């Protein structure tokens, strides 16, 4: 596709493509620039290219800088609350989560360094370290546990890790529990809060904010046509894991709950993605 000719014929689409490439410039699984966006959009019929490009503005992107900023700011607000309630930093445990492909350990390291958690004398534990959890909670007796991650879609994976800890640590009931992360889907937010864990986040991703979700306001006929493109990549889960249809991306990866329309398929042979997961690029 001739970029100059395309820009003249489709100025709004061209601007959307440029804006998106600038927003996601630090996406790590693959480089995203104007040529890669044009290559991606060329897979679709011309009559739908403008619409698909316009959906890119609905994607909430968290750059490395934004992730660090959110985690530090939200963490400080939570620390202030806990100290005011009489919970000192020495009685606060930060935990990464044991999930397949989780970014949790990385996010905890980002927060640890940016917020200087070790200088505050807080405790840092990996959720897989059951002995460490039992020992630390028994010694402290009470306090707060803060789980850290970057995103939650259904909330089921988080609860699997958290509930495993709860089953092993008999004193966990003496600790207030918090889940600190930049973004969470409404489904996960509600499910996790039902278990008594308070969610501390920058953004709750509502179902109506996801264009391909059944509850979005997009015309049903147009929506189905776009979902059909996703089915080309993944017939079993065209809306992503859990039928979430998430439109949130972290600089390190896209969630598996994002529609394959944007991620493509594993191997990228049936449909190339503009925001593929690291695992989508493998064969």
C-alpha cells in the first residue's frame, strides 16, 4: 500500500494510525510503527479498515512510565491509609502472585525499586514461598497483605493464588488484604471484592467500554462482522479468554482476554496481530 496515497485518501485513518503508533511505542513483544499498522490493517476488506483502525482509540495502553507512576501513586495512598489506621510499614507484606505467565513478580520489582519499599522495612514475599508466608505472618500476628500485578480479567487466576495462600496461612484472617494493580475488569473487581480483598487500581474496565463485548453500544451487525475476523484467528475464543473482550494493554504484553482481532493467532499465520502476546509470536 502506498503510504502517501493512502494518507491522501484516508486522512482520518492515517491520523488514527499515527496516534496509535506513538501511544504504544514501548510495546515490547514487537515493534509497532506506521508500516506495521498498515501491514496489519491490509488483511481486512477496505470497507472495514477505517472502522477497525478507529477501535484502536478504545485501547487503554499502559506504558512502562505510566505503570510505574500508577503503582507508586496508588501504593502511597494505601500506605497513608494503613499508617493512619495504625498499621506500620513493618507489618505490611507485599506479595507477587504465582500465575502462569504472570507479570506480578516484575510489577512487584518495579514498585519495590520506585517506592523504595525495602527502606520502609516492609516485607516482600513470593506467593510460592509458603514457608515464608507462614513464618512472616506468624511473627507479625497482624497487619496488611498487598498483592501486586498489572491486570486482572476474570479474577479467577488471582483468587487461585490468593486462596492457596489462605489455605496454608492460618493467621491470614488477622491481615487486611489488598490487590494493587493499574487496571482490572469489572468481572474481576466484583469477584475479588466478594472474597474480602480490597482492589486498589487506576481504572476499572467496564463491559460497556469494550467495543466487541455483548454489552457495548456498537451496532450488532457490524460487531458480528468484526467478531468474525477474530474467529479467523481463534474460532474457540473470538472475544479472548473468558469472553472478556478486553481493550487494555500493558507495555510488557497483551492479556489473553483481548480479542484475537488485535492479537492475531499463535504463530500469526491465520491472522497477524498488531498487539500480539509474546506467546502469539511463538510457533
